[in-house]
C-alpha cells in the first residue's frame, strides 16, 4: 500500500506560530455539542452563538499558560519593563521575571472590568503591565533617599525600581478573587486560586474553555485582597532582597498597592492607573464583553494606527509622512492614511469596515476619536512650514485626534513643528518653539534649494486644490513653484553688434534679480537693439490649498524622555509635570 504523502507545506505550517484567532478557535466551545448536524450545516463563521438569547459567552482558552500570553501578546510592554529597569541579566531573572510570570499566571486571559476599561480578554494583564511600566518610568525620574549617603542611595535605587514594578502589577491583583468566578461551561467546577492557577485548574479538569461570572456589589472589594496577594506573587527571595535595602521600601510597596501612605510610590501608581484607564477608554467603545453587537470600528482603527506607527509605515513630522505633531494637537494626513488603515484591517480579515475616508472619519468623530474643525468640517486644512518654499506650500486634508495620547500611549510625544491652519489668506499660524527647519523652509529665498523632492505631503495629488490654472497639480505639489516673470524695462540701449566669445546678453543681470527677459522684447538692428513695451506678466506662483485628561502625574514619568498626558494649553502642547516630594 502506497504511503500517504504529507500535503505540501504542512510541516512548515506546523512550525509557524498560530494567530490569536486560530488559538481561540482551536478550543471548541462546549455549546457546539448541543447543535444537531442538520442545523450546523446552515451555520458558518460561528454564527451558532446567535441561536440563543442571551448569547453564550465565548469563554477563555484554559490550555495555554498565562506567561505564554504575556510573552507573545504583550511582549512590547514586557520587553519595555525588562529593558528599562537597568539590571544585569542574572538579577533580572532573580528579582523581576518571577514577579511578572507569577502575575501573568494569575491574570491569564481575564478582563480588568466587566463594562469599563480593558474589558476584553487579556485586559487585566494588559492594564497591569501598562501601570507597572508607567510607574517604573516615574521611578526613573524620582529622587529617592535624598538624605542618604551616595553608597546607600545606589544600593537602594534598583530596589525602588522593582518595588514600583511590583506595585503597578499588583494594584488590581485582588480582582480575580473578589470580582470574578471562573467555572466550566455547566458551572459545576469552580476555580480556586488558593489551590492552583487557572491554567493548572483547566488542565486538571481537561477544560478547553472556562467561563466567567461577575459578582455583584464588588466595587472596591479587591483592594485589601490585592495587598494580601503580594506574598504570593512576589517570591520570598525577592521580598527578602527588598527588605535588605530597608523595611521602608517594602512598606511603601504595600502602601502603593492599597493606595495609602505618603510615599512617592503611592502617587506614581495612582497616576499610572488613571493614565492607563483613560488611554484604553480613549481608544473607543469596546466589544469585549461577549454580549455586544456591531463592528468596533473606533477600536480597530486606533489599533491599526498604532501598528502603522510602530512598524515604521507612518513617519512623523517629515516630508511624505502621515503624522504631523503641532503644539495644539496631532494631525494625520487622512486620504492615504485612511487607505493604509483599511488595507491593514482587510488583511487582518475585517470585512465590515467603512472603505470611504469620509465615512471613516465621520465614525471616528462620532465616537470621540477625531475632532471637528472650528468650521464644523470633518477635515482640517494644515500647511506644515517644513513643506513650504518661499513662504508657500500645500495644504493637507487631515484628521485631528481629539487626544494625542491615542497615537502615543506609551511613547513620548515628538517635538512639535510649526503649521498654518485654514485656507490661504485666512490661515492661523501655530508656531512651535525650536522649529528651525520649519522656519528655514518658510523663509523667503529665491534661491532656496529643493531639499525634499516632489512628494512633500504624503497625500495623492488629487487630494489638493490649486488656485492657479497655469500649473498642473503635480507641478504645484513639488517644491518648485513657478517664478514670476520680470518684465524688461522699456528703454533703448546700445548693444554691441558683435559680442566677444563667452559674453551673454544677460551678463549684466545680478544673480539675485533672477529676471527672465522675453525673447520678443529684444530686437537687434545694426549697431543698436531696441525693446518694445510689454504687458506686466501675471503672477504664476501656485498656492496649494485643500477643499472642502488624566490627572497630572506626581513626577516626570520617564527617565530621559517625556511620556505624559498632554495638556492642550492654547496653541502650545505642554508635557511638563510636577515632581513629588520625596
């Protein structure tokens, strides 16, 4: 009997990591067993979940360890914490990684809330890692132990950093015990954290999925339980290491988890918790609860914008870039930016996404992602000074984010550039300090060098409107606008009949005049040549124009960069924060 051959590429597919969707689909829902074959053949794409009202909960895959989710789906935050703390690899493995792994096993795929922030699968892990990362950023710029000797400050500093990470992680660690009950599909077996992790419990009962039940009257019950979980999440060796640096560090850690005490660590955790919560809510409504309907367009678009920025597809404050940061907010060149967003979502398998840029921006405005222009239009017309030449440049049709933090949740907001808002002749100047490149491009100079090439805007030429009919749109988008024709003076001047080699009729012109003499205005007859009067030439310069706050942190939340909730103060985007008293 011939040996059955393996289909082509099947071996490679086995080695290729599965996506989150395939991971969830690999754990069958128990309700599928209740559907008869006659009905199942009419159902596609898991529409069987709509057969019952209220619909079945999706459930969460219990066969995968929590640390696997952290290292694969939250690896950016995990790596950020590991790399920011500034400890050798051997100390990281002893004092930092065990805390992260133990908490990931507790949080697993649990949400942080039922109907508020981070309410989707994995929301608790995501939120806690964000708070830990932001708290660590604040520790990097907080002056601990100012009254201690330099040697003792150095010995205690990294312990403060680890205490900040642990406090940020554990501030909501009690929620899995007080707010949620995890059971099997029938509700007969219930998970008890004192005995084992969710993964170990699911494996022992051979559960492909576990299901959540939210307890009533749960608000605030998790605080004291979170403090009690410190001895379980933080290994004894790490606790001893922290106490060796001083009992006050470990006490400050416990106080920060409960939100009490006067330590700077408490204020940092409170600020980081508020910042993470607001950032998730700013991303738009979420449909992670299992009972919601409709396509979560704002959340999908927000995620796609973050990915385009992190992948380097979108450039910031550069010719051809999509993102322009000004002192009054963040603008996105929308026509091609929307096309790139839609292309990414369609590649992800999202089919019910608006394809029209106008429809998409309208949805974002309705959900509090984008901001309308003062005139009520969906688009803003902005002209970055960096794109100007001789004081003029193309106006871009942009979408303005209601909150810059939507695009920069965990990274510092780049330095702003100067822009002009509105149509030509009615523009409002928004000047950014220290924008030397924009000032140089905006200066009047008839010999300005074309530094950027033809594509300055990053948008297609059809997206701009040009007042001058003598230039094609492609010519006007380039940084080489037409010069004015300077008419020669009406006069009779004697010109030698025979000029010496190398002598030009334009020799007498200075480079700064840049005058173009029309050939018909010069007529040579014998020993003299006369010029006939000509009408003044029209101005051929083409002007491109488009048609139609969490609380302030207690200290600077980053070491050498500024990652803060932006304050919109007039036309200036302020990122300064006050430092806590030590």
